[in-house]
């Protein structure tokens, strides 16, 4: 079966970076670069005009930065997925972008094939970082986060809205398990797991599995797990 063509918008203030990304990603037969932007302020208009499936978004830009642009974009209905581009893997802004609904992040020095794979995976509905990476990232910025106790209580309160099996699935997502692994561990069929994941996202008002993992982390439900 032929792959679906992924429509991609590239956002970076450096024209050389944009050109390199466009050359690299445009060379994939299933990715189409539908637009480029040098500032987050241009993103809404370009999204409306070109309807991309994925936005590859630099965080640090003059004017409207990538974090603000991601928050605004993901708040819109039927928003495209966002992959954050960054030079730092332990950046509080990356965590904020993930909380806003970004499906993951890639470092700018990531090998080209992995960036191409990340775009494909996000377009298919998969996050591009494991919850274990998310946990390490959050742990490195947690000390600077205001009100960690309040955040934990708020996260636990949100998760209390889940039914028992939904909570089990959410915890498994937080541990980085795939749908197939969750099905095996919880003795469910794969369609049942997918249904539970969809219900968890709907009940909690979340966009993707990364946000489930973040919420489980915030609630302290992974504290007894090995860092992985």
C-alpha cells in the first residue's frame, strides 16, 4: 500500500536551516513541503492557506516564538500536529510545547533520516519521543517549576475522572508502552486499548499520548518506576 503524502509546513527564522530542511524533507517521496515561515506570526495564515498535516516548528524565533505559535495553533480545532525543533533537549520551553499539544521534539542535529521518520510518525498519530525521554526531560526542569505540589494535586484530580481500566491504560501509556504491549499486559484486545486511549484523551481534554504521559508524571504515578 502506498504511503499517504504528508503535507508539511517548515517554520524557522534561519533561511539556511529552512533551505536545508526543505531539501532534506522534500526529497522524501511521501512528504510535500507546502509552505515555509520565518516567524510564528505567519503560521495561522499559512495553515489556513495550505492545510498542512504537520508543522515543524523552531522554538527560538524573533517576533512570535515557536512556543507561543504552538500554543495558539494547538488551541484551534482540527489543528495540524506540531514537532518542535530545538538545539536543547532539556529545555523548559520544550516541556511547555509538549504541554500545549506538540507531538514531540527533535534536535536540530538529529540525523536527516530520523527527522524524516519523525514527520511520518507524527502524521500517523504517533509521538516522536518516548515517555521515558519525557520523564527525564521533565525531571531536569522540575526544580524550576512553580508549585510542584499544586501541580501534582491538580493532575491527580484530573485523573480521578477516569474509570479503573482507563486509568490502567493511562498509566501504561505513561510508562511508554505501545498499544500492543498494553493489550498484552492488561489482557485486552487491541481495538479495546485504542478505544480506552481515545476515551482518556477525550475525558482529560488532551491532544495526544505525550500529554497523557506528562499528566501521569505530574500526578507522581511513575515515581516508583525506574528512570528507564
